[in-house]
C-alpha cells in the first residue's frame, strides 16, 4: 500500500486494523530483511528455513560463477567482494550440512523432532511447537536455543 498505492502510514494502519506503531515495527522488520537479502546474509531465524539456506547457497554459487566467467581479471567486480561472497557461500554450505546432520541424528529423537517441526513451521510460537511435539515449552526453547548456538558460527 505504501509503495504501490502511495498511501500514508495512518491510512494503511486503518485499512489493516493495526496501530501505526505496530505498522512501523512491521515496516522496519521488512526493510531489515530486504537489506540483509541484498547483502546475501542469512539471519538467526533463517537457520530454521532449510529451503532459504539452499536457495542462498545456489544464488551465491551463481554469483561466483558469473564473476569467474565474465570478470576473471576483476576489472568490474572487486576481488575482495568475490572473496567475501565465496566465504559466505562456504559457511552457508556448512550450515546446510549441519542442518542435515542434525535432522538425521539418531541419539536424540525428541530434539530432532522439535527442530524438524520448527523448520516445517518457522513462524510458530514455542507453545504451539511444544503442543505439536508433545513436550514441554521449556524443552522446545532449550533445543532451539542449542541449535541456534551450534549454527551461529555459520551466519555471522
């Protein structure tokens, strides 16, 4: 509504039946996500979205291939930028391996189920995930926090 129909925030908030403050929070979050994507960065939330990680790895591969084929002498694309993209690509591939390894582990089925449910339903609350997995909410929180800590090194 803001960009397509050129509406003011007050008009948008009235149309969506939310406060202007809430709308501004949404707008800020959306703009941050767009900025992160434009910098080819994944966030902590993204470790629970396997398809997004896969897509980012593929995108970074295409960028590196493009730079290698069309600008091998780094006349237009700086070598430092390509190196940074390559480093990010390698870390995201390791993140994907960590996700797959965690989902295939055999020793803690409950942990695996909690993480799998979070990946299938990335926007669900801890309480809802706890009900889906038939476990306590604190257990869901602990397993997801552990997984985030294990994967933090891959997302900066």
